[in-house]
């Protein structure tokens, strides 16, 4: 007799805005979700997780299966990593402890090659995937997340023991998790390409929000910052193409128009700046610049923005 | 019997840091100097002008021949304009009232084509000249100027009734005024070229001081901002060459090394930003960008800096 397929056990590593939002959505859809927390453990263990979502309303998860130590977590089939790329290598011990055999580790992070520093610290038996989150979300306070708009996750396979057809099945399983929680999701055949495409948004908006102290609304309303966004996007598209990737025609224009319709949004890099956390400059700027340069493509405006941000980041430390 | 050549009467239009410093130096050298003031008239009429100069010591001029209205000034042979380029057209009435017949009007200002908006408002009988000031000076308070270092003035003829040889004589006369006040000065055969050369300094440092909130010292100490300065300088040199001008080999490197030896200096644009005055973006960025573009030369980093500054300037208004 065939039983129903058991729902996978899901672990959230880094319960900030991204981990908190997707974790709560999955838990509310009936998944067995376990949250690893550090500074916010006590607040969440006591008060639960709260997502104030413009599209979904006020969502509360209480009690929360919260952990301050990965050793206490059950073996997880899926681990969703919402921590900053700046700490990826440091997460390996927690991931190793929380991972079931053959677990799938999905990095919900922006930037290029964010999997690499983690990959070399994981056993070959673990699958590593990347997820690009098209979402306006930020952490409002301990255990409280504000979700302003959007939410889609694009999932691609990075590396691991799977053969080609198993990779496809694993990515589809990940996509299925999100979809069954009411979240738009799609499979990306080429993760590296998907990361480049996401950079077309992150490179202009993340950096300019810090450099000019502005959310998306004034950046889009002002003719000069709008032109700068377009010029930066065009450079990233050229960089992606130089690195051998496809960017659909009109892709940058589509992102630009999507952003015009968004609520006033402060990208994650601005929040990092505000709270004096290190900016994710390696993943979002340095690696794309180096990859494009190696492919013979200069991105002078991106480089100027990167250098400005490095200066700001050092002073902010 | 030949008398001694009479010393020219000098008028200072706009007694800020530049007008105040050069006016005081000329007055102390025995010239008959008359200062037109607006908001600072009462303070200067009462307390005089004070220049706290690192190289020259504490210099006081008291009493000052100070005026709140150009109609009260005597006819001046030389008019030194130290006001902001953003107000040039508005200065024409005051210049007309204070100018002796065939007076020489010397704009001590940075940027390209700053004479044009004023030229069309002046009669053909007036000589118009430009002066580039290589100096670290700022206004400390009403009638008080701090002079940190340097001081040279490069003088060139812009337009007026003089033929070629008379132009040379007039420029030499201007150079002579400064030199007899102990100020390094030299004649520039090509004013437009001299203005481009000065922009190799002003474009990077003025803008980056505002964008990154930093004086020359941290900008030079940080590897990224240092590289950005070099890249911006290289673009301006290419723009100047595209517009048909000479830039001596090693010129940008010379300015870079000169700045490394300078005290921590906040360029004038930073002071304008701090006091919510309009930034001199037309003269220092928009016109050079347009001129280079018309000559087929893109300056992408300069343009990105300009667009950032426009955004900042609008928000600062």
C-alpha cells in the first residue's frame, strides 16, 4: 500500500526578513518548519513570528519551532538560507548539523557565486541550490517582518550529487514547495544566468539607495537618478551577455517599469548600511565586475558605484 | 614730465572666500580696493576683513572700503568677481555700475564658459577675463576667511575690444597685480584650455566631497576613492583632448600628487552643499559633458557623478 508522500521537513537558517517571510508562509501551508535564530531567539520563542503583509494581511505564527542551536534541530530535508552572503562560510557548521542525508540547501540570496565559499565546506552528498527572491520585504523588529509587495522565487541547481534529470526533479520539488504555500515560483535551468538577471535590478537599486539615501520612489521620480538606473542596468545586461548569458529583449525595461509600480522600497543594502552591517559588495558588485572584465567587458558606471560603496562601507564599519 | 603709473582701482564683486582673500592681499600690497558686500556688509563695515592664512599668518584689513550698493563704488579699472557662477547673469547691473570705461572684469571662478551668460549683458567696451584659482580657502564666518594653502591664479583673456597684442598686455597687467601682492600668477594664452585643465581637479574632488561627505584627505587615503579620482581625471583629460586642447603629459598625476600634499580640504562645492546653496553643476559638469559629447567623447563616470549630484542638489534645495 502506497502512503501519501510525506511532506519534507524544512529548516530556516537565518530568520531575517527573507527567512522569516518564506518560513512563515511555508509553515502556514502545513509544512513542518524549524527556525534557527540568534539574537532574536528569545523574542520569537516568546512572541512568535509576525508577518505584516500588504497582499496577504497580518500573518502570525505562534508557537514557532525556534532553535538557538542547530544541534537541537531535527534532520531537515530542505534548508532555506536567508542569511547575508557575507556570512556564508560561517554557516557551514549549522547547515551540517541541521541537514538530513542528501538534504537540499537553498541559498535565498542575491549576487554572483554566493554558493562557492559554502560549497567547499559541505559534503558532496548535499545538494546546493540558489534562489532569487523578487520581493519587497524587510525586518521591522525582532520577529516582525514587513512584506510590501511581490514574492516570487526563481530556483536553480548549483551543485551536488544529482544527475541531470534528478537536478530537474529537485528544482521542481523546490518550486513546488513555494507554490503550495501560495508563492509564485519557477525553475531556472541556468542558475548563473538567473543570478546575472537578478543583478540587473540589484546593482542599480541596492547601491543607489545607499549612495543617495533614497528609496525606489524618489529614485524613479527624479530624471537624473532614473537615467542612472537605466545606464547601470544597460551595463549589467552587457556584462551578462559578455559572460555568455541570455538576457531577454526588453528585460531591463521590464524591471524598470515593475519598479515604477512598486511601493517605496528600501533595498536590503540600505538596511544593512543603516544598521552598520557590512554591505554585500563582494557578491553584488565585485564578482560581477571581475567576471565581466575577464570576459572583456568594462562596466565603468558599475565600477564607480562599487568604489563609492566600498568607501562608504569602510567608513560605516 | 612723466608721472609714476597710477595704481589701478580694484573692485571686488562678491566678497566670499575668494574675493575676500585676494582683495585683502591686494589692499595690503597698497592697491585701492573696494569691496561690494551683501549679507556681510554690516559685519565687515564694523569689524573689517580677517584672513587667517596658514602661509601668511593672521591678516586684518580694517577699515575696509565696503559697499552694500555698487552705485556708491568709485569707477574701478579692475573688477574681480568671486561670486558663484550660478549668479553670474544677476551680477551684470552691479558690474556695469562699478566699472570704469574700458574696465577689465576678471571672473575668479571654476568651470567652463562661465563668462558667456555675463558677456551678453556687458557692453563691448568692457574686457572680460577668466582666472583659475589654485587655492585652499573657505569662508569661516562673516568677514572671516581661512586660507589653508596655495594661492596661484592663472589668468586668460575671454572677450572684449582688445586686439591680440593688447590682450596680452591686459593679461600681463592682471598677472602683475597678483604678483605685486605676493601671489603666484601666470598668463594663459588659451583661457578655454586653462578652464579644462582646472576641471581635471574640480570634477573629481568637488563632486566626490559632496557625494561621499569627505575632504581631500580621506578621499586620497582610501584606495577606492583614490582610484575613482584617477579614473575621473583620466576622463576629463580625454574630454579636453577631444575638444582640441593640450593637456601636458603627467598633468593629472601632478594634480593628484599635489593634492596628496595638501591639508585636509573641503572644496567649495561641499560648503555650498552644507549651506544649502545651489551647486555649481552647470559650469563644472553639464557644460564640459556637453562639450565633450559634441566632440564625440563620452565621460561615463563624470556623467554618473553629475547625475548623482543633480539628485542631491534637488533634494538639498
